[in-house]
C-alpha cells in the first residue's frame, strides 16, 4: 500500500468517543471462489459475529468509524475488484456473481451465524448471501439499496458520473475537487481521507483508484445493463430478521421502501437524515441502530431457545 491504511484510526476513535486502548485490527487476505482473493479487516480479539460489506467504489475501511462505535468484534470485507481484493478479468461485479466469494470470506474470518450489514451494492450482495446461506446469516441490515435498475435512478446520477470519470488524475486533490462537484459533501478533510485510502500513486505520478469500476475494459461500464430487479427472488426467500436503513437524501424513494417491506414482510426500517453514505454522514447513529437491532435479535433468539427448552 502507498500509505499507512490505519493512520486515521485514532482520530476516528476520538470522534466516536472511543477511549484507548483501541480494539485490535489486522489486514488479512482470504480466498473467495473462482480465483478471487479478498482483502479483509478483522477487528477484535475473538471471532466476529458481525460482518460488513461496502458499496460500489468503496472499501472495507469505509466502516472503521461504525465498527469502532459498535464496539463488537467484526470483519469488513473488500468486495471483489475493490480495496485490496483482486480485480476480475471479466469485469463481472454483479451481486449474484460476488455473493459466493464474499460468503467464503466471511466464513474464513467470522463465526456463524453473523449479523450481516451491507451498503448499496454491498447491500444487494448481502441479500443474495443471506438467501443462499441461511446458516451463515442470522440477521441482515441493508443500507439504502433495494433490487431495481441501477441505471434508471436519477438520485444515483452523481454517483454514476463520479465512478465513470477519468482513468487517472494529476493528484488526490483533483479527485477531492471532483467529489465536491458531484455532491459528495464539502468536508475536504474527510473527503481527502477517503480518497487517500481508496487510491494509489502510479510510478508516473498519476493517481488512480484501487477499485476496478473506475478502470473498466474498453467499451464496458459497470452501470450499463444493470437491471437488478431480478434480485427480488432472493429477498423474498429471506426468513431472518431484516433491518432496512434508508436515507432522506439517499437513493431510495418512499415507494422503494414500501416495495421492500412488501417483499420482505419481517423488515423493520429506520430513516436517517443523511445522504446515501449513511456510514459516513452519521456513523454514531448508524452504529447505535445496528447495536439495537442486534440486541433485539439476540433477545428474541434467547426467548425462542428458552421456549423450545420448555416444550
């Protein structure tokens, strides 16, 4: 890596009100399927029962503040083609194609069943993971994403425009300027941190993103033909507790939330007055919501176990 990937942890902990000593965190590389090699950040001294999957164009460090605030052992996985994970020659990053690899990464680093938290593209991938692996996922948190046509959402246009930008940049500052222009906020310090972790400097001095979506093969685009409404079949098969987190200024309309609750009737939902990246805009609030959801699920599971023991 070009930079110390853990250089911001102390600052994150202070911002989240987490006192030293900080939890142990280490970078690991694990096998997926079909030749995938995945980067993972494993937090804590015991086997995690909490797993995080980030969104398109992001990385496992996107969850640092939330994990610090939650205060539980956790693992955050780099999706294929993102962060420290290997790029795919076929440029195939659909939720269905990534789910088995990410599930393998979680099995290699965590103890089942986990509470699985997924944001955006990671949320859709998590739906598929949970549907295919009910033994692995005991509860599911989906953040600001539902199955639908990714190319049709006008709310997602700035994200699409940003991801399909130039192949390289003269500096990280230039990327930050472009992020501001595309509505990713005006906190230059926080944007700079995110860009630093998510980019590398080539030998010629140009700066490029680590994720593959910014460097597609000629004639290809991540967003072209991405109608993911077929993923409803996976959502409808879910039987574990589900929490849908949606943002007031995010990518979901009220009709999307209603559709999700209709397809997945055991869903609870919570709204945050944030943009699409809830984990960035309100990490403490999101951590509290995840913690409360886990505690409610654990309490309900305990009651069911006790009732089963008396039957």
